[in-house]
């Protein structure tokens, strides 16, 4: 048996066309368009977040802020639009809360297309076996009523088998793997970005030791920001809050 024996254009058109149409009707044009954009970006022009390069640029920015202070600091490009916007907010409002608010908003805008693509692809993976079953039913309806025409009988059975096979292949070897690929890429980029942001916040806090430490002549300790996992609420801003290692709010 050759691979050509597994191809049935009519059956594939029923299963694939029905799956695409039903997915479009369920998800809408907006999510389908976002999915197409994510797929193009995933394969045609994959843009990687260069964490080490961005970290190196941020290190120079932290040194300038520590030397000149936030009042005289000038936002410089890091090569990443999200962090550049956050730095402008940090320098302009002199507030870590403003930095976090901008990064949180940018994160939502960046992840929204990936989330839409995952939903759409998982919907397609769910619907493909359904239309495989629909193709099977359509093929069985073509069975000869008298049961004598052997060629028609074999053609209908072959179409039923192909329809079921196509539904399973589309669901488990195309749509589901694509959804997981989008998820893995998004998680990997988000992890790299969050690691850089956490490092930047730590280094920025270390550049501004607490006045109490200076007043008592204690060498400043590496510090960390006091913030909740949810981040700033409603675009609120707050001044830089620095805690000594091991201290509590």
C-alpha cells in the first residue's frame, strides 16, 4: 500500500473545510485573525527576546541611575519596546509602580494574541474528530441500497475510513501540537522577560539603599521591592520602596 492510497480529496475537503468553518463560527473573525498573525510570526519571522543583550543594556542604565539619580537620568533604548516604555514611565514619574503598570499593560497586550491562538487551535482540535465522524456518516449514506454494487460499497467504506482518519490526524498531529507550540513559545518568552524584570528591580533597589542604613553607618544590603504578585492596581503609582534583606513589611 502506498501513501497515495491514504489520500481522498473529497473526504479531506469535508473534514478540513467543516473544521475550519465551525472554528471560525465559534471563535469569530478577531480570534481567527490573531491566530493567523501568530502562526505567521511563529514560522515566517520568529522574533526572539534577547534576554542577555537586554540585561547588559539595563546594567548600564542602572549604573547611570545610581551615579546621576532618577532626577537627571535619561531613558535609553534597551532594544525592547516594552522595557523602553517602562523606563520612560520610571524616569518620567520616578516610580517603580509606574514601571510595573506599563509592563503589566504591555504583557497583557503581548500575550492576548497567543492566548487567542491557543483557544482557536484547541477549538479546531476539538472539532476535527466531529467532522471526521460527519464525513463517515456522509460516506455511509452513499452505500448502495441493493447491496450488489461492490465498487460503490468499497468506495463508501473507504471514504468512511478516510474521514475518521483525517479527523484524528488533524486533531492530534496538527491543531493540538500547534496550540502547544504557541503556548511553549509564549511561556518561554514570558519567563525570560520576567527574569530580566526581576533582576532589574533588584539592581535598581540596590542602587538606592535605605536612609536608615546610611544613618546608622551600616553598609547597604541588596534589597528587594515590596510588591504584591498582582502588581499595581488601576494604574496606581508608588515611590520606590526598598527593604533590607530579611526585613518585613
